[in-house]
């Protein structure tokens, strides 16, 4: 039997590193981060009152109770419907409006004063008027979220149209492309990343708006749950509502990112 001998002057053989997929690394890092955050939260809750900072266990038990009685699911579905409807309408209007404003100077000149004026007015300023004009029903919340979305999507789409390389347009014209062909084969494909970015930013703002709208004129929804918790002094309800909003936003954003990425790969 012979033993392996390390010959002096020769490097030691390198050990092969275990390959860990990037997705697994991100997942593990995310889980570790969440566990550390919950641990810090628990430690802080032990030195404060439950009214100021309820413990993770208290919030977990409250979540179970709200799931059991159906109130949490009702609130999540109500808020998700309002966000989805208002955001989708804002994207459907904002994209073509941004394309036409970026492409045609006359449209830009006519619409620019309104865009520049209203985009600086927060949706919460229109809550009272929206309730008076549209009533306290669902259309009010959806309209406010639409208002939040449409300006962000429009401005990002305009930026995308203005960023199209003029050489690409000249090349298309030299090959006999018409205005419509330029729009469909050059401008729109080049602008899609800006549209997607605008839609994602608008989605985040939609979550901000839905809470304000539900606090003022809703009986159901995560915003209404948070406001009701204030009236009853239930800080744990507030935490459940906040966590539900964060998770719902995370799911919405991931679904949109996956869907938009697949569409871009398929058609662009």
C-alpha cells in the first residue's frame, strides 16, 4: 500500500468548490435576513408595551384569528381588486398617451400643461372631491389609483420615445418604412423597457394611494383595517395590515416582472 506524497515545489491540488446556484443563494440570504429581522423585532418587543410594539408571536396569533374569521382574506381581496383595476386602467391609458406625446409635438404641446400641473397634486387631495363626484363606492378608490398610475406611466413612456436612437429611425426610413412601420418596429420595441419601469413604479404608488382611499371611504380593505385598529387600540391589527400590504406588493411585483420578462423575450 502506497501513500500519496506531496512533492516539494509543486502546488497542492486545488479543492473543487461546491457550486451553489444564484437563486439558492438569494433565497438563503433572504431567509437569514428575515430571521434576523424577526429576532430583532422580538427582542425590542420584550422591553416595550404591546400597545407600542406587539411581539411577533402576538401578531402571528392575530393573523391566525383574522384568517379564521375571514376578515383578512376579505381585506386583501378588496385592496387587491382596487389596486389591480386602477393600475391596469392607468397603464392602458398612460402608455398610448405617452407614445403620442413623445412622438407628436402638437399632442405634447396640448397635453403637457395638464400633465405638469396634475402630477404634482397628490391623490389624497382629491379624495373628498372623488367621494362627492363619484360616490363612496368602488369607483372612487379605483379612480384615485388610476390617477396615481397614469401620470407616472405617461412620463416614463415619453422618456422612452425621446430616447430612441435617431439613427435607427433614419435607417428604417431609408428602407422605405412608413410612419406606422416606424412606430411598430422601432419606437414601441425601444420604449417597452421604459413602459415596464413606469408601470412598476406606478404599482408601488398604487399601494400608497389605496391605503389613503380606504381610510377615508371604505368599510373593507387593508387600509380600512389599519384605520379600524387605530380606533380600537389594536396595534397588532396594524402590523397584520402592514405585513399583508408588503407581501401583496411583493407578489404583484414579482408576477408583473415575470410576465413582462417573458413577453419581452417572446416578442422583442
